[in-house]
């Protein structure tokens, strides 16, 4: 009998634990639709019912929002405080009772001016948000208003915005798309200053000396407006940047930083001395990524395993390490495109690198549909000692330049990567 009772007790315990586990698995780990709640007091599930303003079973109160339930603060810096007021109206026939509910963040504070509204009356609900350092580009928080309207027992009021540091750049990357060689290009963008101080821009440049030398840069300041700048109209000031680049860029992808040094100004327009740590790093600087592609009239066709484009323009042909019986020659094609291709002649620049080791021969042109093909033979000539140009540094390559008699066709470099044994 004792064994039977013990078995019965164990069965009840095991059954209860199994039921609890199944229930927790299905429902216990879920987060409510308003996110993780936070209140100024101990909060329990019963609060959603027991702390409603009144018994709503037969209430004739009706809540209506006279303002949107969400508000976009726009651009805010860490530490900034934003306040927004929502307006609630009772459109029912009985008193509307209100109570502040939970918020999704402790840094969102709610203030309710009145907790009871007669039919036809309105009141204000104010939410205050302080921007915190979060590492996220945007914020979105909500707060609850509990009511005795049987159709809307809880109203979610939402605030949102974008967190910005000292400056904001539009667009984030300044792209000029694809531009043919021999053609000028233009880059435009806007820099918004969200610092408390106005700034004095210095001499702008690019991280590429070649691009800087070809560029004329204009930086024009203006006062942001909501009509023109939208949510960025709260910026202290804005700068329209226009960059005009003369022809001469090498073929290939371009990815350079636009650099704008600046000094801060006080309320009287005087320069504020820069902090010592800023001076140690070259002063304060705004950096913007610029990108695009120079699509030249010159190109190359060859084995994909050996031939590849070079960032910034040109091509790389890799012989690799060549053994005693390896081939010292290769054959590829230089392509010429464009409307003037039939009136343009290509040639190899007199000097190849290293002289006496790399030889290049350009064959006769042959028209093929929309391009003209020039066969190019590259030959490596061994010396008494082993020779290596394996690209360990930017100058550690062989080099061939293809140029033309047409000023619109930019010269193209072919880098050669190889290692050959001595004789």
C-alpha cells in the first residue's frame, strides 16, 4: 500500500513538472507587443487589469487621439533632451479615466496633466526623451496610457529619431558613378554641422594627391531650412560642397576620402583654440568617402586566372614563380573602345620596367564589333641572377604602359608580377 501511495505521489509530481515545462516552452519566454516594460514601481501582470482606471465593462467613455500616436524627433545628439506633447480627447458620453502605464525605456518619462475627462474635454500627455550613447543610429521608444474605454484599454505613444554625432553627411558616400576617361566629372554633397559651435572650414583635399591636383573644390555655407533639409534643419549650419575634377584620372575603381579640416568659432566668430589632443592628430577633420569608376577606352582581355584589374586603374598580369621549364611568354589583348577608336593608334611607351627583363610587343589592330583588338605579347628575359618582382611593395612589379595619339584616351599601366630563376 505504501509503495502504491509513493508511486501515486511521484506520478503527480512528474505530471505537474511536465505540464509546467510545456507551458513555459510555449508561452513563458515571449515578450509583449510593447517590448520589455519598465515602470517606476513594482509591476506585475495583474496591473494590466487591476490598475485600469475603472471597471470598463459597461463604460461609455471613448478615447480619441487628436495628435498622431507617434512623433519623430528628427536628428538628436547624445545628451540632447526632446519633449513632445500628445493630445487626448473624450468623445464618449461618460467620464474618461486615464492612467500612465509602462514604458519601454526608463529614460522615457511621461506626464499626464489630468486623469479624468468629462465628455468633450481634452488633456495633454507629455513624453520626454534623453538621448543616450548606445552605438545605434536610431532610437524608438513607447509609453502606455491605460483608459476605461472598453475598445481601447491601452494606447501606445511612440517617439523615434536618429542619433547623430557632431556632423552628418548626405549622402553618406559621395558617388560620381561611371565616367569615361577624357571626360570631366563632378561630385556634390552636403555636410551638416550639429555641434554647438559654428566652424570655419580649412583647405579641402583628397587622400589622393593625384585627385587633389585635378580638383577644384567649392565649400558654400548656408542656413538649413525644414523645406530644403527636412529633419536635418535643426543643424547649426550646413555646407554645400561642389567638386569639379578635370580629365586625367586613371581607369578603374576610385575610392578616396574627401578631407575637410576645420576650426571651431565662438559666438563672436573668433577661432577657439583646438584641444591639445586634436592638434597631436593633425587637427579636427571631416572625412567623407568618395567613390566611382573611371571606365576607360582602354581595357584588356586575357586568362582570368592570370589577369586582373587594379583598384585605381590599370591591370595586373601574374606569371607567378616560373620554374626552369616554365613558359616565359604570354599573349593577351588590349581593347580600344569609343567613337574615335578607328582614328586612334596605340603604342607601347618606350620604357618598360625592368629594362632588359620585360619585353612587350603590340601587334596589328583588328576590328571586332564595338572594339578594336591589339594582340600584346609579353616576354620575360632571364639574367645570370634570379629576378623577383612579386608585389611585396607598391613598386615591386614589372611595368608596361599603353598609350595613344588621342588626348581623350588615357594611358593604361599593366603591372607584371613574376619570379624567374637565373641562367
